[in-house]
C-alpha cells in the first residue's frame, strides 16, 4: 500500500463512469491508492452496490483500487470522520485525500470542513457549471481537481435516466435487477414489453456508438422509454393529445403511443432532450427527414433480437453503417407490410417510404 490514499466515500448509487475517471486521475496525478467506501444509505440496497464495487475492482484490474465496507457494515452509524479514523488505524502513516463535490461541501458546512481539513487533504472535484462557494473552499484549504465527478448528484442523474454515464457491467446489473429507472418503467409497461425496451436500448446504443453520433447515450435513453405510453388507454391518450398534439388526433390509434411517449417521458423522468422526443415521436411510423437518432431508434425497434425472427443480417447492416442499415430495415418493413396485405394508414409512413425508398416499382 502506498502512503497516499484517496478515501473515495460516496453512495455509488450507481457507480458511474465519471467516478471512475476521477479515481484513475487521482491515482495518476497523486500517486495514491483509491479506496472506494460506499455509504450505507441509498436507493439500491448496500449489498448490491458493494458487490458492484467488488466487480469493478476485478473488471478494471487496477491493483491500487480497493473497496472498504466499514461504513456499509455500520448500517448508517458512521460518517466521514469515523471513516477517516478507520483508515488511519489501518494505514497510520498514510496521507489521506478526501474528494468532495460542491454539493458535498455545502452539506458539510464551514465548521465540519474546517475540522476535516485538519485531518485530511480535501480535493474539490469541480464539475463545469457547478456553483462554487469560494468561502468554503478557503476554509477547507481545498485543492481544485477538475477530473471526473463525485457526489450523489451525478449518481442521481443516472438513477433518473437523465444520463447514461455507466460502465457496461453496472448497466447490466441495473437491467438484470430492474433497478432505478427500470423499476419505474414497470409502472407503465408489462414485463415482456420491458424486456423489449431494454433490448432496443442496448442495440440502439451500440449502433449509435459505431456511428459515432454525438451523445450516443441518448440512444440508450430513448430506447428505454420509447414504449412508455404503449399501455395508455385510447381515451387517456386522446385527452393528452388534445392538449399537446391535437394535429395527430385523426391518426390511427396504434400510433398514439409514439406521440404520448415523449410527454410521459418528460413527466416521469424529466427527459426533455428535443432529439430524444423527436426520435420517440416517430419510432413506430417513421417520417420524412428523420434525424440520425430517430433512424437508429426506428431500426433498433424493428430488429432487436427478442422480436422473434432472425434479424442478424439487418443488425449487422445497421452496425456497419447506420444510414444504409436504416434504409435496409425500412425496405424490409415495407416488404413485410405488403406481404401481409396491410394498408399504409398514416401520412408519416407514406412520406417516409416515399422519401427514403421511392415509389415501389
């Protein structure tokens, strides 16, 4: 064990990529080992969070990363000062750094910060746009550390699906255990529909990554919530659309969920990204002049692996080139509708087919 230690005390509810960015930067810049110490209280049970941190240590394969469950085992009895005393007992000669967000500094207050600065070096992990209390920084004798992010606020953004700043293994654990945003989605969709939403989200995310579109995390978020209005009754949908989208009230009822979806996503999750709203609002029908995110969501929705047919070639086409893949999926969908004798019963789909595929010869 080196003689510099970062006591990274946080909720890790969930662990985010930004927190790992901080930990790696602290290791490199300070030459310090990083001890991840999860607090007891959190939305997710402490045993799951602790297991994820232990899994992180194995996945990241960084010998200087450690997990300490002193606070977790204390079941809320201990705080930051008890944790520092605990680390001092384990490593009596170590210099201890404690990272704090602006929110964390305000929560501690001037007196506790002054007391804390006497026994540890405080790193103020600055996030661009965050309000900074210069008086508290001075009292704490804090060093600005502009790498990554710490504090529960960043984790909350991910719990609420405002961000998807998650390592893959953390996202998989959320999906496997229906945690956070998935627990809330269960209030809107059936278990089978939720499986579809998760599958769409993951496929859309991978396509977006391959396509190098800006903010590929938006594809994951859009995929998770794209069918949030699928089980909303026709009567309720009409009431909502009469208020927000009266121009689509004459559309077939099977399309209503794509128009109501962005409204519910904003109300339930606070998702107000215009690109996500636009992608959801045409994911079933398509439309003319679709933005890249809309093309990706449309494709992922039609070909995700749980759909019940072999979509391997279509998925590969989208991964190779999202735009060419979208055209391939669109053409396959038109062929399917034609083979089943379905009528194209709305103007958005007609305009989509005409613009991107041309008239059927």
